[in-house]
C-alpha cells in the first residue's frame, strides 16, 4: 500500500500549503483509515472485518464517495516508467569506448582523404547502433503486455444498485461481481462464492484451477493458498462470486509484478565481457599511441612521422571488425536455433545460453506436459498398480470389471466436457482433475455412449467445504446409481463397505484406505476416492443428497507427468556442470515427486516461499546449495532466487510461461519463455522463446550458444593477435629510429580488405560436436581464455619480431623504403592468413579440422591474398597504397616466414594437450613446457 500512503501524504502537504480546501482535507484524513495500513493482511481477516476497514458495506459505496476515493487512490491501471526519447536511445548506442575510438579512426580516415574506408568504418558504427537501438526499444513491451491484462469493464454495486463501469474507475471499497469468463479487475476479498473457480496459473504456475471460498487463511499463506482472494488479471473459469476491492492499480499483485519488471535490467555475460574488453583495448591502444607519439618526437625529432606512426598504431590495433563478428556469429546462432524450435529475441542471448551455469526451470508445461493424467489406481484399499498394467490385461477379467466400475463412477460425477471435432478427434476441457478422470475412463473403455447420455436426476457440485461431488443417474436394472468422488478420507466416512481386492464387499477399513492414500500421496500424486451406491426405484432421491452407506470402489492417483526426454536432458546438463533447479508455485510434495522422477540432484529438502520470507540472503544462498527445488514461491521469491544466484557469480537461465515468471525472466542472464502455453507478458520479458515448450530444446540451445561463443572467441583471438603484432612492430619501429614501418592507409587496407573478411568468416565456424562435453567457462575468464591470451602474446611478439627484422634487413641491404614496406605488409597479410586457420579451434589441431566445413573462411582467406597480390601489380592502386610489386622469391620468403606462426600456434596446442593428458593442468602451453624442462634440469643438477 506504499503508493496509497504517498498519495495521502502528498494530499496532506498540499493542505499545509493552502492548495486544497477544508472539504478535501477531511476526505484525505478519512482515507488514512481506508485500507492504507501496512499491517492489513486481507486474506487473514474475516470478510465483514474487511468491509469495516474499508468503510463500506455489501450495498457498496456511493458514487460520490467513489469519485473522492478515485482522486486519492488514483486510477486502477498499472503505472509505467517514462520512456526514453527515441533520438536519445539511438545516440546512447555510441557511448562505448571502442565506438569512440572507431569514430576517431573514421575522422582520421576522412582527413587522409580515403573516403571509401571512412564510409566502411561509419557503416559498421551505424549497423551496430541500429541493432542496439532495436534491442533496447523492445524492453518496454513486457510492461505493455502486462497492462493488456487489465479488464476494460467490470460490474459493481454502488448505492445498492448494479452498474457496469470502466475498470480504471474501480476503487478500494467497491463491491464487484464476478462470473465465469470474467477477467478479475482488481485484488478482491471475496464475500460470497458459488462454485467459483479461478485460473491463477499466470501468477502461481499451478495447472489446476483454484476453488475459491470466503474463509480467512493463515497470515503467511503463499499466493496460491490465499483462496479467499481473487487477483487482478486472473480468469474466472466457472461459478460466481461477490467481493470487496482491497487493492487497485500498482498496489495489486499484478501491479507489484509490473514494478519488478520495470526495475529488472540484468546484463548478459557477453555484454559484461565486451564492456571490459572494449574499455581495456581502448585504454591500452590510446596509452601506447601517446607513448609512440611522444617517444618518436623526442628520439627522432620528427613530429609529423611520429604522428603518422601513432595513427598507424591506432588503426592497426583497433579491432574494427569485432562488432560485425559478434553480429554475424549471433545472427547465425539465431538461425540455427530457430531450426531447433528456439526463437531468439535478443542477440546476446545466443551466447549467454552457452555460458549458463544454472537453469531455473518452471515445472508446469516445461518439465511436465501440463496435462493432469491418472497414473496409478487402487481397487478398494488394494496395492496400487499403474495404468500401463491395466492396459496390458494383467489384472484378469474380474478385476478389470471392477476397475471399469470405478472409472465409470468417476467419469459420471464429472464436470469436464468432451469435445468432438468434425474429423472425429476427441478433446477435453474443464477442471484438470475431472478431465484426467474422464480421459482414463474413455481410454480404457469404461463408459459407453449410452452411459454418457443418461439423464442426471440429482447432483451436488464439488465445494471445498464438502470435499466431494455427487450425481444420481438411472441404471439399467430399473433403479438408480449414486456416484461419488472426492477426498478419500471423506468418502471413507460416508462408506459402509469396500472392495477387498478380491471382488467381495467387506466392512469399510478407513485405516487401510488412509494407508494406501498416503502411500500414493508420497509419490506426489493427487489422490481421489471413488464410491457408489445402488438406490431402489421407489426411493425419494432428495433424501440421498448427502451421500451415506456407500460402497468404496477405490482410488485414482494423478499427476502432471514429465515430458519425454526431459530426464535425459537434465542428466546431460548436470553432467557438463550446469545445475538445474525447479522453481515452481506448485505444492512441495508434488514438486519433489516430479523432481525425483526427472533426476534432479537434491529433492528431499524442498525450499518453500514461506521459508524464504524468514531468511537473509546469506542463509538463502546456503539453502540453494542444499536443494534443487523451490516450491510454493511467489513472483518476488523467484526474482530473489535469481538475484541471489547471480550474486554468487552464476550465469542464470530462467524458463517460465506465466505473468508470475516475468520479473525473473527479465532479470535473469537469459530469460526463456514458452511459445505454446506462455503468456504475452512472459514472451515479451524473455530473450528466447521455445516454440515447442520443451526443456529438451533448451539443451540444444545451450549447445548452439557454446558454438557461437567459440566462433566469437576464435575471431577475437585472430583480431587481437594480429593487432598485438602490429602494435609492437609500430611501437618498436619508432623507438628504433627506422623509417616509418606502415602508413595509416596501409593499416586500413590490412584491416578492411585483407583480414576484414577473414575475421567475419571465422564467425561461420560450425560446432565440432563436443560442445556439451565440458563444463561452462568461468565468468572471470573474459573474451579470451588464459591459454589464448598467452598464445596471443607469444604469436603477436613473434610476428612483430619477424616483421621488424625483415624490414630492417631490407633497409640495411639498400632496398628502397616502399619495397621494404611492401615486404613487411605482405608478411603481415600472410601471418593473418595462417592465423585465421589456427583460430578455427582453441584446442583442436588444424590437420584434424576439415577445411571444407567452413568454406566461407577458406574462400575468404584465398581471396584476401589474391586481392593483396593484384593490388601491388596495378600501378594506380599500388601508388595510392604505397606498395611496389614483389618478385616470386620474395613471395616465397614471406610465405615461409608466415608459415612459422602457424607452427608456433599449433605447437602451443600440441604441448597443452600433452601436458593436460599428463595432469599438468595448473600450468599450460609454452610456459608449462619451460617449467617442466626447468624441473628436469634442476633434477639432473641435484643428481
């Protein structure tokens, strides 16, 4: 009720300033006592007490009073965050340090009068800005989808008369009327109900409709257990009700979810990595460029050449193509995921799936089929058996006859509807339990068409206070049969005899029934008892409205069963280091039973929302390490679980389909919504939508995410290793008092024309099939692994050394500067060629990689070499680029030296693999080899 208190407080402040008159002040003071107390727990107080607190009655408030309350509490609509102007949202896309340096590069390129290269730079900037703008503009749609859940009109009682008003005009204290098919317009404390059932799955995640009543419940009852309250946005599926509005707009449960969605703005691991990488690259390049400029000016006393060297270094070191690589790799990932029934809504989500360490999955519809199904049966109080056993005729004819009698009784006291399409296909609608019992009766042939058409003479619908439902129908013998189903213990009290499992009627044994009931309940089954009684034709049926002297037929246990393949998918996730947690609004017993079937690791210590309310974040962190299931949790609880896991450094993927999942979906590292059963709110708050609602699809998406990141990492390694080489070469060139090594225009040529296509082509690298054979990378690892950073430094240093030595030797031998630069530039192009081949995989040797699996890279690399060769032999282009034609032996020399970096890079892979096989995991690559050699030498000296 925070916003209500703020409204009242603001009204009081205006009074002190003389902004309102005395009558308004009296109204505002009166509202201080109308439901604005933070300690008012509506589900824990009597209905009449709620009327008193809200200063209303069953006849409703007056229209004048309603108008005054509307001015205090505000309209019954969800508040929204003010949207950022589109122009500002677009400009924000250029705030990245890397983008800023790229802009400088573009300006310098224009100053050098190379407009084509400048256009290429700014085209990259524009493309990335458009993509970023599109992604961020989608953020507000989740809130807009929430607002669409508000009911446009509603029925109220004011001044004792019934009115239909705009739902936005509803105020606390209004008496509202609910009927089947209505969307609940506000949070309402129920005063009267008649078989009122409400679908609250969007808030609680439970697949069953909730039977509502008017009795208060415990103060700490979870959202799904507050059965005397109906919540804004939920749907009335059957019955009628009348209640008093206790919360409107942002003060409702739906409003609170809306505020959570507004405030949730998590960043993906890739976004965090790129921010760090961009900042690091920008700072490093600027520092080195400044050093080169100052050192060159001081040492060589040549500010012009020093400035050109600094510009060359910036252009050479800046990985301009990295944003394009990211876009291409993730776009490819999106295309591949779409073929696997996963629609990606935001580009970074592709990679984030691959780095996921924890999957928090909703139960209903994702891990399970979202279809209540009868799984186990018991005749009388006999040992339970599976439906499969009954289908395979293991029971014998006598037991099958008695089984059919039980199934028939359950199907004929039933409010489900059987729908037959024009093609003859049968579907069911109605209460999930009734549907399950009708479906099993049809599947096993227990009910005939004649039975279904039999007229109902008397019936009692299910009510929570009764705990049973009953019908009386004519039978073929000329009398009547009374069919009853409901709570097993309740039916046992109404029964006189029971089936003893052998086809004989024996005196009722309530303890035996209770034992079987508990046995089935421990497996997470929802257990319903079934009984019947024969009534003579001349009896007054009205005297049998309350069942008595029944014959107890048996028990039916039902459950929403796991989806096919989910258990195997979870085993796969756990095997590669991804922890799977079930986060559901369902009951703990049911959740634990499903979790055990699915193979979750810790299912015997279920965390509940009630427990969480008394826990600090530190205690909750410890509890989450002890369990794989959180049950009976609210939207706030789900969001808190996600945030606590993220605080522990976990990359959290969350699946969900309801409004209650929206805050967690948006806050998670990657939110995954269900496409078939999911709400618009869940889909708009998510990053990925599974079109088949299947957890198995998620494992395919995780694999593709890892493929995508491997491609991004390979491209980044290629770009950074060649950038390091250029940076070292240019820096040392200035200090060594040699002629200018590379012109800025030549660096642009290298970045955009030669290796510019190769790094993009690396984004097309397909998976090798082993992506799910290793654990998720550590969140501290960054864009490159420690192994790749070491390889980048080693290869970059080697390439820079080779380029400088060749350039120096050429100059010392009297070769003109242009020819020497061409030799150095060509060597760098060939280094790029061989590095692109090695960058295809971090660990797999190049001879094990089929070159045709990435045809684009092979073609792009060969074309880049051809373009460079052709350019130096066309006088006009060569003159502009400052190049001279090379002789064949010079090409051969550059090719031989260029090949050395491939040997060096692949050698590092080989050494790391051998050391890893021998258990030297702490030290890797060349450093590990040196360390091992040093140990051997030390041992020889000691001996």
